[in-house]
C-alpha cells in the first residue's frame, strides 16, 4: 500500500499506476482506477481516483 501525501517525492507519485492500493492515511483507501495529472502554473496536481469513487489529490 502506498501512502500519498504532499511532501512525498515526485518520482514516487509518478510510479503509482492503475491497480495500486493507496491511502491518504485518514479515511480514503482503495485501488487506483484512474490518474489525472494537471498543472495550474504553480503546482503540479495529481488526482488519484479510486474504485470507490473517492479521490486523493496531491499538489506538488
């Protein structure tokens, strides 16, 4: 299981793939169904959508 948080290295965020088990250590845990990466000019935003319908967002 991979714990996702804002201070984690970018290399680890980029290695997460569909099917991996992830958690935000609070209330969201599940398998990754989809990964969306966007850039707002200040941050690179990783959104991991879980099979449960919830999502974990990490700004880097």
